[in-house]
C-alpha cells in the first residue's frame, strides 16, 4: 500500500566499543533574550568548561561572561586556535571582522561576542570549515554540551549546514539554514534577528574526533564563528532525550491521559492497521473500498446526501492544539484526527488511515475584504504528508492541487456555529465558491515540533494554526455573537477511560478524545472486505464543478502566484511565539532531557532540520569569491577591507612546520600520548594551545582516533595510566570543575588565589571566593609554580609545568626576534624624532646666542686641551705599548666590530625591504580601493541613467496620455456641436413645416 510521507527520522542507540552504552547525540536550539543577555547566555561558573572561545575577538583582551573567560582564537593562514579548540578552513584563508549592528539583538558582553566573527576568506561555493576539539581535553563516557552561538551580523544569505560529531554514531545535522536569519533554523524562531545557540549533546566514546564539519553553500557568504563552548552536562548523563528510542509520550498513571504527543515520527498515510480495521464505530457506519493508488479506504454510508467531512460538529480553540475539531459523529474521533480524506465523483468522500493524531487535518483560507469576510477549510488529501520540523504550510493548495469545491466557506460571524451541518444557511452557496476562492488567501500552518518545557521535559506537539482567534472573536463581538469556545484537550490512549464510554466527549470546556498509538500492521488479522474498487480518475480535488477551462486556469495561476515558490523544504510551518511560550511552561508526563534551558526546541536526532531559502544566484549574478572584509559584503566597522588578517597572530604549526588543520590522522602528525602531559596547564590563548592544535592537525571531525594510530585518551600518573576526571587535571578547565580542582590541593610555590600552573593565564577560572568575574589579561606574565604528584598518589592530577617542544622553542625564538626587531625600529624612530626636535630648537636659539656661545666654547676648549695634553700623551704611550703587546686581541675586536657592522647592514636592508613591501601593499590597497570606488561610481551612474530614462519614458507616456485625452475631448466637443447643430436644424425645419401648415389653413375671404 502506498505511503505518502517524508523520510522518517531514525532513532539511534549504539553500543560503542563494548565499553559504553551511548545514545545518539541530539540538537536543540535555545533563544537568548535581547535584554539581560549575559545572565541568559547559558554561560556560568556553575558549569565545567573544557573549551570556551571567542571566535572573532582576535584583536582585544579576552572577554569574560559571568566569570568565564572566552579566549580569543588567533592564527593566520588556514587555522585559528585557542583553549583546546581549532578552526580550520579547507580552502582560502581565515579572516576576522565585526562591529556593532542594529540587527544584533543582544546586550552586555554577549553583544560584543556576537558582533565579531572569524570567517573563511577567498573561498569558492561549496567549501568547508572544520572545528575540532582537542580529544585530550575530554573524558570517555562523559556527556558534554557543545554550543555554537549564532546571530545576524550582516543580513546576508549565509546558507550553511553543520554536522556534529562526537559519539561514534552518524553525525547530527542542522540541515541548510541561513545563519543571518533565525527563522530558517529548526529552532522555531519568529524573529529573524533572534540571537541563539545550537546545542549538541553527546556522550564522547573516546575514539571519535569531536567537532563540527561545516559546509557553506556560497563562498562569498561563508560561515561565521562568533563563540563556542564545550561543557560537562550536570550529572554526566543524557537521561531520556529526543535521541532515546523510548522518547515517546507515555500514558500517565492516572487513567491513561497523555499530555504529550504519541508518535514522534513522520505521519504515514495509507497504512494498514488493525486498530482501524477492527473499530466498531467505523464498521457500523460505513464500508471499506479500494481506491486505486491509495489502498483500502473507509467510506461512510449512514450520512445524508451532500455530506462532507468537518461539517457535523464545531470548532474549538486550544492553547496547545490550536483549532480543534469537535465532532458530533461516532467515527469523528478517528476520521477527523487521523489520516486524510479524498473525494470521488460517484461515491462521495473516502477516508484513508494515518498514524499521527492532529487537532484537525485541514487546509485553511480566509478573506478579510468587504465582499468576502469569511473563513474556509478543506480536508487534506493523502498527498499532504507531515514530518517533524516541517509540518504543513500555506503552500498546500499548490503542492496538493486543492480546488474551490474542496472547501467549506462560512462568514466569519458564523464561524462559531454549534454544528455546520444543522445551522441552516450559515454555509455559503457553493455556486459562488469560484469568486470566493479568488478573494481568499491560504493561511494553513500545522506545526509539528519537539518542545522542552521549563522543567526540562521533552514532548512532541502538533499545532493546527488557522484563522487568527483575536480577529475571529472581534468580528463575533461586533455581530453580537458568542465568542469561540476556549477548550482544553485531553488525549487518551485507552478510550475506555473516557467518561460516558464515548471516543470523543465534550464536557464544559474540556474535550476528551481517544488518541491511541497507531502501529502499522503488515499482516492485519482483521482485514476488512472490499465493497468496491474505485479507479484513480474518479478522484476529484475540488475542480470537477468548474466547467469553464479559462476560469480553472485563472484560479490555478492565482494559487501559484499566492505560493510564491514556497515548498515544504524552504517554508515549513512555524509554531507561533506565544504558543511556544505557553508550551514551555506546560508540565507533561514524558521523558526528560536534563540540563536544557527554558524554551529550548529539540531537533530530532538523525533529522536534517533547517529551512534556508536555498536561493540561487540570478542569471548574470556574480559568483565571485568572498571579499577580504566582512563576509558577504563591504567591510564592517572594526575590520580593514584591505587587510583581513589584521590583528591575527602567527599560526600554530606542527612539528613538520605545517599549519595545524583537521583532515588527517592524529598519529600521522606525531600526536603525543597523555603520559607526561598529565595536568598540563593551558595558556588560554593561541600560543599556549599551539601544541594542542598541532595534535589536532590533520584530523577531521568524526574520524576514529584508534584507526589513525593515536594514543589512548588517559592520564598517566605515578602509578601508571588512570582515567582523567572530567573536572580535574584536564587542561583548560573553567568554572565549577576548575574551582573544585583548585580546592582539593594547594600547589607548592603559589599564593592563595594565584596561578595553579606555569602561568595564571593557563588556568581557567579563578576560585569562587576570589576574583570572580575578573577579566583575565591575555599575555600577562606570571611567576610559574611546578607541582609534582606525590609518589603513589591516586587522587586527581594537578596542573604542572611542562617543557616546550623543539618546535615550540623555535617558534618562541622567532617571536622574540620579531619583537626585538620591532622594538629596535621603534627606538630608532624615537631617536630620529628627538634629533629633529633638538635641531629645531637649536635653530631658534642660534640666531640670538650663536656668537657668544661660540666664544665661550672656544675658550673652554682651549683650557681643556691645555689640561688634557699631558694626560693624553701618557695614555697614548700606554695605549701604544698595549697595542704592541695585544695585536691578537685587537684583531679579534676588529672582527667583532666588522660582524656587528655586517649585522647592522643586514638589519638595515631587511628594514628597507620591509618598508618597500609595505609601500607596495599600500599601493595595491589604494589601487583596489580606487577600482572599487570607480566601479561603485559607474554603478551609481548607470542607476541614475536608468532612473532618468524611466522618468523620460514616464513623461512621454504622460504626454501621450494627455494628447489622447485632449483628442478625445475635442472629438467629444465636435460630436456635441454636431448634435446641437442637428437639433437646431431639426427645430428650424419643424418651425418651417408648422408655418406652412398654418398658411394652408388660413381661410380665404368670400366675396359678397
């Protein structure tokens, strides 16, 4: 039997390596309010962080949010790194930009974080970026939250797809979404400028390289990294998450009431199920038929002529369900809440079963004009599939081919009728449906999403959005009618628990309705007999009543224009914001996801969410590579369009001298084992993490560490390898874990509250009672303290000083030489400036005092010469004897002087070359800026010419219209003159005729 559905979402639970029973990772989306953003950013000292980085702050002091330092990622070329994290672009180079923008809806320090970004410069369409976490900072079997912060910094079409790795299972994808438009994500956001973070919850298997593989659709608008954290989940366990195979709404203990939804999967329409085949309410009120292409369908037989679905009953409004159908028919609990309907020309309406319960499966249209202030609804056909995070939107008329006669229209003031089948004339005349259809718009919005409430409980909710309830009630009040009933819906998996023994029962404002879990049955035990077979060509979707082909074509064109290219992929149904807020406060009885913030929306594991428009370049549109400034456009404040890497430090390199980048085996890059690295302090910035970045070099997210020959992720102590505690001894730990580790043991040679490793900067997070929230200055040198573990110690390993590798020493020497050279250049500039100022001052004074000072100086020189002559002769004699006795030493001194001179010459030449290169770069920059300015000026001129031409054309058209109007007026005047002349001539003729008649009637006098 054919099933109309989108690809179902898989629920995965895999045993990794026989050691850990892990559940598949899960994504959820958490909004951050525009005010008080820092307290609601999800960053807190109560958490334990292995990584906390500021993606775009490469030129300033490390930012601090709620006591947690976000270390600035630094580097150049293709790699940035900091605090156990590296970002590598697989094509082009890394660049940095940012600045405040009105589209960034956040305040506090977080607004600065999401205003600056690192991005992929000079990349082609379809290029990639990799974010890799250092495996040595993680502990196998521990559950983490990897969070990526997202904002709208530039208003571009920044389409990206993020794949998260870490648990040894297939990656969890966001699907394509526009990073600059929050409404295109799977978070269900209503505001495009919403600041939020994507949270990937995973239990690390100890083998998979953890991180994110990022695909960017367009090179000119690449992915932007604003901030990223990786923290230990409180309790170190997932609990019952959306990834769990048991994450279905379970009935409560009190009578089978289900507050959550039953089947968190895509709707399967056209299924075979004994639940329906054996139902008495169906079998006693209808029969089963076989519709070509649909399989077994149920047809009601005990209904009146002209019967239609969703007419024998009324509508009610529910906070969590939306518009809910309240049926007055015994079989309505089933046919109006599961499955779909189709209409046949000869046999009427037939119902095909489905697996997902909904308040109603209908399409909505409304009209708000004076000619049609109405509401209409149509049963959805089997082609209308429904998938989680997609639902059914206002494109359904177009995608399913629904026509006017599929709908039932009523005036909005009659929408509150108790029963539409018995309301008399409240249903509009079907003979006018073509005109009504032209004056209405489709507003269908059936959202089907995962929701997490304020107590971190997860459930799946389906919401039937249609006419605005406020508008409906306002119109009802104007007409003096009662408002729409506000109802509460209780769904029962056991119908026997419903009062009165019915499958649907309304008492007061509470609707109790049967909502059992529907399981498809491959070999049903109660397969019904088929009463008739209906060919496919007899199915009518509401067009059979239109006999005029032109009218039908016009309506179909209207539907196409109304849809505006929307499809289930690029325009999924959205849960209204006020509904989402209410759902977040609703207590339920389903499984929990621990540690999730309020309002989080869960994306089903294995699904590919995201709803980017996937817009393509128009014909003739440039597909140039990304500009060297703010991605996707002109340079943002705070970044140079000519120098995108300004403020970025030297890149971390591997032992082979190559820039660290994911994509190869850790073992191939000479990754060191954990032995000898226990408790190594992290330096916060890129320099201290160079070794960590080198270990990550060549590793792509999701790669197996074992297959690449990497060492096991353990910490070696005095008594052999031991498992690393997640909050102790791991490098770069911040927050609660770092405070606990510091409290367990005081380090030798360190003062209270001081550094616990080689440098303060290397220890993340100060003690809870000291320096809380203090901003840690990057690069600030602190005295080191070396701590050795006690012999035989089994406790947590404390940070200790480690010697830098040969590559690190080489880099350090190079950096020192560069700093020394820079200092020498500054000193020379300062000396030259001092000489210039002295010369100017001397020139001013020389005019008035030159002669007197010269005479005094001459007198002083003479006296000095007379005093020094004996002493100079004595010294000359001594010097001559010493020179004769130490010719060898003098030769050595001369050689040293020559070497110094040569070195000074080389240094001067290097400075000259550097100056020439800088001049050339400046010239190139100026040339590029001039070229861009010329291009912009040419574009403005072309635009002005087009506007002028348009104005000229408009003026010509107006003149032509005036001439035509004058001609018409002249013609009208001529016709009026002719008519008046004809009237005058007719009057004259009539007068002449009357005169002739009078002359004939005048009597002739008789003669007597």
